């Protein structure tokens, strides 16, 4: 999923259409408040941010994303009419991964999006996640609690990695099903509950970091302070 924050309706609609036509899922937002609310519900794979916006500028949104643990490594591209070297450096120094000046060509935009996605996939494959005594290595596909390896199924591993990457963010059952089992998975959300229960059991006390948010879904909190509610 790609999120686009752009207040110019013509540019927003054109970009959304072009990206969708190339096979990517994309959502457009006119206001930073709408964008922030969406990110807190679902973290995208790439964010495209305009700089000149109502409410607050794109650099402020960029700094917010970089200061939030769940989005600290999110691939971000700045899209702006500003093209001076100073503005480019300011955006990159604030944490942007790439910078594209308006007007831009669709092919160049798509090429840069693909590059950001490849970079993200490589980073994700090498990610090591730690919370208290709980450690997960994506590259070695292993999980340990206090140094002792825990045997997890592939789905349990993917489920734990998803929760840990989105620490503090509530993930509903539908998103978990879509991410871990795939969009075409025909099972019911009860499958998620069953896997959460077995995952907690295997992790022991560290499993308390997987918190149930009644009527919504699950979130991962700091391991030492976790609770199943």
C-alpha cells in the first residue's frame, strides 16, 4: 500500500490513477490530519509527501513519521514544487529517502517507487527486532526468549514479526489476515485468535507483550509492560 499526501486535487487524482494503473494499491489524502489518522490504523509500504500543505507542512509530517517507532524506517519520498538545492537538502536531512520535483513524469515516479520498495524489502529481510527478553531475527528466521530459542511455525513467526514491527499500533484481524495469510485467504478471523493464543503460550511471559484490544484486534507493547487484557 502506498500513501500519498497531496492537497492539490488534480495532482493527487492524476498520481493515484497512474500508480493504480501500474498495479499498485494507493490512497490519496488532502490533509495531514487525514494522513496521520490513516497511518495510525494501517502503516503503508511507501509514503509520498508534498511539502506545501494546509495544517502543517510535509517536513513536519516527515519528522513525525521518523520519530514514531512503527514508521521510523518507512520509505518516504518528498514530492514538491520546490526544486532548489537547499530545499532538497533540507528534506533529505530531515529523513526523506528520495526527492522528486514537480512536475514529474509518471515513469520516473514509478521507477523511484519500485526502488524504494526494493530497498524496503532488503531492509526488512535483514531486520532484527528486540523487546525486553524477546528477540526476533528475520534473516535467520529465529526467535529467542532470554537467549533460548522458541520453535514457531511460519505463520506464527510472520504474525509475531508483523506485531513487533508495528509496536504500539493496534492491528485489526482483517489486516493481520491480509498480511500474514494473504488477500485470498478464505479463513475466518478466528484463525488469528487461535494463532495469537498458541503464540503467547510458546513465548511464555514474553507473550504478555501481545495485548488484546477488545472489539478491535491486537497490538504489541513493550515486553516488560505487556498484558493480555
